[in-house]
C-alpha cells in the first residue's frame, strides 16, 4: 500500500479505486494512500474500502479527507473491521462539512448499533448532498429507527435512495416511517426487505 500511495502521489487521472478485501493494509499503508487522497493532484470520485481493516486512527484520517474533499462522491465502507464508535464518529461528522460532496455511502454489514446510527442520523440533519445510503444488515433496533424518522422528515435532506434491508424493523418503526414519508418529497426508493 505504501508503494501504491507513492506511485499515485502525482496521479491526477484516477477516478475510481477499489481496495476491497485488502485486509492486510496497515496504518502505514493507509497513511500513504490517504496522503495521496489529500494531494492537489487527486481527482478520485469513487473509493471502495469494503472488507478492509480500518482502526480508529485510520477512520479519523478518512473523516478528515471526507470533510475537505471536493471530488470524492462515492464511498464504500461495507464490512469494515476494527473501527469503533469513535472512528465512525469522525467519518459521520465529516458529512456535516460544507465541503463534503459525498453522494453515496455504503455502510452495509458494519454491525452498526443504535449509538452509531444515531451519530449518523445526527450528521445527516445538516447534510444536503448525500443521495444514496446503504445500511443493509446492521444491528439497528427501535431507538435507532426513531432517530431515523427525523432524518426522513428533514425537508433539506437530499436522500433519494435508502437501503435498510436485512435489519430488524418492527411495527412501531414502520408506522414512524410511514408518518415521516408523508413529509418527504425527495426519497423515491426505500428498501426494507
């Protein structure tokens, strides 16, 4: 990963980078890659880190990149390992930055709990660009869904597609969703299977 980061240091043409399933990349490698993502040459729009190991320090670096990136539009963080609530907080806080232009975020199979999704929902209340959110297969229950309903009601939300499949969604949450959807004019796809 260090060699890759060094090789990319002055690359301004790469638009998509898929590092999925590279669970052996260490913090040194992530720092090299993320250093490139912060360079003036970077025009990367799509980054997939699915099934990789990101500890909190690495997640903090990623959060800083997201908060300041004027190019990154798609980020896949599904099935990431070793990131705690604190690391996720950095990533989610970045969504509130006025410079963050992320339009698609994949957090499927990340074992997110209610505390973590509540952090995400709170971040999304001040986000006006995220259009697609994937939260398939996480550990969200009633209190997490209650906070989600407030996001659905946010008139400034840009969310158009939300994938919540393979989560435990009870009748109370469904009633809350239905009520919230009456006030939402942008969401056109909600996946609940």
